[in-house]
C-alpha cells in the first residue's frame, strides 16, 4: 500500500482501491491536491491581469509547481518514517506534434452542427475497447464533434507513429495549430471536461496538468499512470451545482469503473472459447470491421483476438482474484452501483443528468452490449433502466456519422 503514498503532487499516482482502510490516505492526499489546486487558482487569477496569454499560463504553471512542491514536501515529511513511502518517479508532459502524423487514416467523423466548442479531436480507438467506449460516451453526450481512427487491434499500423501503443489516444489541436497527444481515457475526459468548462486556457496548456508519471511499486516493478486523471481543473469556475461531495463521489465511481468494473469484462466475455468467438464476432459487427478493413485483416482480428483473449482471460481471472463463477462478480458490481443509485434517489449518479461517473460506467458496460454477459446482466440485475436512460441521452446528443475510409465490401450505413 505504501506505493500509494507516492509523494507526487496533485493526485494519486495509483488510485486507491475503495475500502475504508484507504479512505484516510485518500483524505490526506486530497489535502495536498487542494493545496496545489488553490495555488493554481491563485496564479490564474493573478495572471488574468496580464495581457499575454502565454505569460498568463506560465504564471499558472509556476503557481502549480509551487503548490506541487509544497504538497510533495508535506507528504514526504509526513511519510519520512515509513521506509517504503518514498518511490522514485519521473514525469513526462504530454507530447506536442506539429501536424497530424503522415498516413493517419481517418475512418469516420461524428459531426455535430451545434458543436461550438472549437475543439478539433482525432480519437484513435478500438470500437469495443471499454476505455474507448468511455471516451466516446463522454464526447457524444457533450455533443462534441470528433474524428475516429479505427486501429487494427492486432497489427496496429495506425498508431505506429506513436511511442504509446495503447488506445484510446487523442490528438487535440491547439490554438497554435500543433496537436497535443493525450493518452488514458480518464485523463482525456478530465482534460476535455476542463476545457469545456473554462475556455480561457488553451487545451495544450491545460494538458500540462496531466503528465505521465512512472514510479516503482512495492514489488519494485515500474508502473505508469497519468497524474490528476480524475481531476478537473475548475480553478475559479466551479460549476454551480458541483458540490464537494458530488465532486468526490464522481471521482470515487470513475475510479471504480477503471479499477474494478473494467477488470470483470474480459474474464466474463472470453470465459470459454465459444463465448470468446461470439464476443469477437460481435466486436467485428459493432466495429464494422467489414467496412473498414480488408477481409483477411478482419478475420485475422477475430481468430487471433478470440484465441488470445480466451487464454489471457484465465490469467486475468487469477490476477483479479475472481472465482470460477465470474458472472457473480459482475452481478455484485452492478448491484453495488444500483444500490448506490437507489440510496441517492436520483435518476443518475450525478443527479438529474448523467455526470462523468454515469458516463464512465455506461461507457465500460456499453463495450459488451452485444455479448452474452451483458444479456445475463440485464436478466440478473437492475442495471437496465439506468443504462438505457443514459444511452438515450448519449445517442440524442451524438453528431452525425460521416464515413471516410471505406475499404471493405459490406456497409451497414
Ligand atoms: N488506463 C488506460 C488503459 C488503456 C488500455 O489498456 N487499452 C487497451 C485496449 S482496451 C490497449 O490498448 N491495450 C494494448 C496494449 O496494452 O498493448 C485508459 O484508461 O485508457
């Protein structure tokens, strides 16, 4: 657990599992985060008086750095008696790219005529990857237009240019025309949500608050994560309806979606070789692989994917300590979500409208919507009503689909 106390500044390097033992750690970490965020707000307020936006942001960064140092020092001081508390870490800011990498093949675009955000986003994804589904759920719900590059999950030619080989990944155009490269679904959502809440600061500058960090865990294994990924940088513009309790609850369930719920999907959907093939056939349908890839590539993805994931699912089941009755873990998780919703007595976790926690949990679950596991969940839990309520709003706000790269033979358009 000590690696969780990594003395980085603004947020958890590795989000805490949700149990009472960790709550006090979380509270202490939040104190440091609040301190750094207050410094950031202060610097932004101060710099708002300056005329140059570049200068403004440098000041904000300086403020955040002072906050970060103060927060880190405080945490280090409080932890110095614990010999495991200090873990080396490195930070890498998001990459800036002058232009779209050569050969980027846009597959489709969602264009919303009402989108006035000014954002230019290219999403590199696998259509049914739960993390990618989360990002799309958020962008669609917010009515943001974006372009999609459907990446071949086996060959991954479309992300060959990138040193990070995971999806989702986005390129977002900044004011100066260059693109900022963001990875990690939760960090992408937090960055875009921060930008939509406050347009004073360029998205590329805001991205500096979500650097990649690497650190060593208790077993000496090097791990990577994105700092602040569950935090929105509200500064002095916290939305009126956003209470501290709601903000914390949103973070709690977003973390749960990433650290718990998502890990139940593979052991369920690839439980047997038959189920694994069924799942991949659904992926091919949902991802319209027939449309975007030649037949040999589509079949390669189905056969290699289904076989590999069936084998990997067994390992994941052990890693996440799941019993042979893997469905029961999924039902328990969904019951936990439903019980909390009932307790709050609101249509969505965030209130009358879906919040980031609703969209994250919805996104994760939508990745298996065509699978037997999801059908079983509808029959055995109460998740259905909430799920379809969120889905209706997400689909209502989504931009219109425009296909760009059509190489296959059958189109369902
Ligand atoms: N924490 C990341 C996880 C992303 C992730 O693991 N993506 C999977 C696809 S579902 C991937 O790209 N795996 C390829 C790999 O690990 O090489 C996020 O939230 O975006």
